[in-house]
């Protein structure tokens, strides 16, 4: 009897582990935060484990798990404000000062590490993991968001989605149409979405790292587009234009000079850099921010510097590096 129970538990664990990478990517698209996505996946596993004996296989195991995860995400979204980015939250700074005011982490979209090392898991559309796409997704009502992700990203049938979300196929198709219309309007308004497949070239990224690590402000600003911008969640303040970027880098020289970068990837393999800044210990640098760089016309259009030391552990980065 015990052996049969152990075998059943092992099967349950294996089935869930097989689904975990894509389930995490679904929850991340829904919630805009890798921490919230991890929490939702963990809670889903607990409920799957608790409800295993009551699972009657009226639907597939995958549909059952996604039903639990979807309901958890929808519950979280009913209690939360819509996540966004500083550039979508307010106008650029008028006076260039050192940023002081922060807003709660729950205000912002945050980057995510790769969900799986398995190449087979990369079939799910990478462009739908771009930060600007995740931001646009958050403008949809939660149920429409779930329908759109399952249909247009995961390529589920309307019947599968209906079974998962407790809707009729007709209601799914209606929600999908409204969601696509909203997304299309938002994409047309978004300059960054039009550049979603334009990854910065390696030379531009190398020059950015070199200029920043040397803290050569003239060289750094020269890399930016005329409309270039820098945002720094959890700070609401963001900066646009070469003149203001020059002022901002000059103001923050004391803080950033001596920094070093480690290359990483975010959101489905997009290149990024982890910035380590000087600490009180002379031989060590400590985590500061994750730089995600978007380009336009071979120039830097937007540096999103996500200032969060806990992100470093989530990305498996070291707690400190030596100078």
C-alpha cells in the first residue's frame, strides 16, 4: 500500500515538474513579477498535491493544473493594482536630481530569468516575454489576459481554454477578440513594441559596458539615441534626452564610478548586465541593478536599470565580486 502511494506521489511530482517551466512563464506573463509567478506556481503545486486524490481525470492533468494556476493568478490580480514601468507611469524628470522617492515593488514590471535550460521549452514565443509586451499585457482585464496568453502565446484551442477558465467556447472567442483589439491599439501607440525584435548589437553593448565601467560620461551619452532614456525602478523618476542624461550621470558619478558588469540574459534570452557597485570593503563590489538595454537605429533607446538586490539571487548571481 505504501509503495503504491509512493509511486503515485513520484508520478505526481514528475508530471508537475514537467509542466513547471511553461507554467512559470504563464504566471509571469499574467502577473508581471517573477516573485509573484514563483509564489503562484508553488501554491499551485500545494493545491495539486492536496487535491490529487480528488482529481477525477474529467480533463487532462495539464488542464487541471492550469485551472488551479489561472484561478490563483486571477485572485491575485483582483487584489492588486496594475503593474507598469516608470516611462508609462509618469512624464520624464523636469529637474535632474538624484532620485529619492521609490514606490513599492508591486508597482513595477520586473525582468525574469530563463524559465528552463531545456531548448524544447523555448518554443513558446520569445517576443511575448519582452518587457514592453509584458507591460501591454497588464492593461488587459485579467480574464482577457489569460485567454490571450493561452490562445496566442501557448496556442491552445478555444475548448481547452474554456475548460481551464470555466467559460464557454463562445465566451472565450469573445474575450479573445476584445483582448486582441486592445493589444493592437496599445502596440500602435508603443514605440518600443515596434522595436521588439531589434536586439542591441554586441558592439553597442560592449561600448556601453566599457564607457560605464570607465565612467566616461561623454562616451556614455554619445551611445544614446537623441530620444534616449534611462529608468530605474523602484524609483518613479526617469530621464530622457542627451542633455538630461549627461546631467544625471554627472550627479551620480560618486555612486556608480568603479562599477563592474556581469553579462546575463533576461526574459527569454535577451542580453542584459548585472551592475556591481563599490562597497565599504575596498576589495569587493556588491549588487546594485540589472541593466536591460533597448536600441533604435544602432543607438541606445532605453536603459531599464532594475535596482533590486534580491533580483541578483533570483538570477543565480554572486553576492559580491572582487575588484
